[in-house]
C-alpha cells in the first residue's frame, strides 16, 4: 500500500479570489510556482523520511497533473504504514509533516493559522 498526498492550493479561503485571478491570467507561472512548492516539500520529505534500506526514500516523487494541482508521493508498498503507523508501530508522518513545514515556511504563520489548507491522503496500490 503506497501513500500519496495531493495539495490543491485553490482551496484556500484567504485570498481565493486573487488566486483565481492569477490562475486565469498566468497559468504557467502558477504552475511553476506550485512546482517550486512541490520541490520544497520533496526536499523536506527526503530529510524526514526514516531510512533503513533507502528504498522508501528512493520512491519519493513529485507529480503535477495540471498547473493547479500537485502530488507528492511515496510509492513503496509499505509507505502508508510508515506514514500512519500500525497498532505495533507509531506513525512517522514524513510526508504530512513535510507538507505542513513547507506551507508554513512559504507563507506567514498568521496566514497559515487563518487559512484552511487542505491536503488529501490516498491509499493506492501499484
């Protein structure tokens, strides 16, 4: 079971109308900015991921299905269990924490506390 975190920045309550305007006028620039955010998330995940053999770390990847959506994922079959834990092993939240850290580094903490930042975690099989 792998884990994938999708970040959709269009779900922000704060400044959503400005964001929509930017998306309409400059879709490529918004896409590039989102890819920069994804690369920061990936870099943070690479430092937070627990390493025993290195396989989990080697499966971390970024995908950008559109200019307005990005996915940071770990495709190792056991990634979900490492991220969220089991009844015998505590969660290690390497992807969730990297998303939270990157978003709060890129935006002022006050904005983070007032905004609703949504990210979706999917279980998927290879």
